[in-house]
C-alpha cells in the first residue's frame, strides 16, 4: 500500500486491469460501493484531503480481501478543483508510463467529463477513461469482457416495477410450495439445493429440469425429487 505522498506504484504497461481513481472528497464511502467485485488484477488509488479523512472500515477491508493493489494520495494544499487536478495529473502519469488498460474515475463531479473526452477524442492513441459515482458502476460501464461486468449490468438493469414484482411473487409462491412439499421428507435438508435447481431451470422444459435434478442428486434420489417437484410447479 502506498503512503500519503502519492508514491503509489504505477501499473505494468501491458496490464489489463482497471485502475480506480477514488475522489473521496466527492463520494465519501459511497464511492467504494462495489468493492466486493474487485480482483487482484485491479488497482485502487484513494485521493483524500484533510477535510475528508474517514472511510468505512468494511469497504477498505473488501479491497484488501480482493487482493487489489491499494494506495492513497493526500491533497497537500487545499484549493478550488485541487483534487480534480491531482487525479487528472495521475491519469496522465499513468498513461504516460505505458499503461494500456482502463482508468475509472469514481466521482459524481461532472467536471471530470473533460478528462474522459480528452483521452477519447484528443489523445493519440486514444485511451479508455470512465466516470461513474462508484466502483460498481465503473465496472458495469467498462469495456472488459468479464463475468463481473455482466453480473453488474444485469443487477443495474432498469425493469418495469409491476412486472418485476409479479415475478418475485411467483418466485415466492414456488419456494413456498417446495418448502411444503419437502417438509418432513428425507430430502428436507436438501431443500436449498432443490430450490436452486428449480430456479436455475426456470424457462427450460421438463426434460432439462429432470436431467439437472438427476445430475445433481443421482438417479434414484433425483427421480424421486423430480417427481415431487413436478407436483409443486
């Protein structure tokens, strides 16, 4: 972990990870939302000042647990837009060192849009910079090909409220019927796994559900469990 003199190590030039620049003055701990999605390939730099030195312990622990590189940079002199200049300068330093990955500015300050535009439209070669209010949304709008990005995009997808509530009610009804069907049976302790099989097969045919059940629980148990499932859904 780097110290407060902004001496964090820069990325290897060919590294594919994301480098997050956290504007703690602007986002506070909210900017670290999504830290659980970080990986050992990511790098996080937290920019802070005398007026903003506190952060939620749990969020920091998530970064550490993820194994991501972490360093901090303290603003040395308070001034208008000083933090913006620090972050913009660090980005230039990073790309100038040969870094070819994506930089994610974590801030709700739209002034950083100028930095995004410069690296997209003016720099040769162009570089990818994203601007979002937290880590989670930065990953979601990045161009990386990863399961975490797909998962976040699905989570953040806007849906029709009434339609989604209807789906949740149907899910609850199915779970309730499975609980009642398997109560006081030899398979009661397997209920969580049974529910997972049923929900994973949602939208698939009965044959696929049967095959998945037999694969998970074995032929004898699977057939018995499948028979009970059929009686519930």
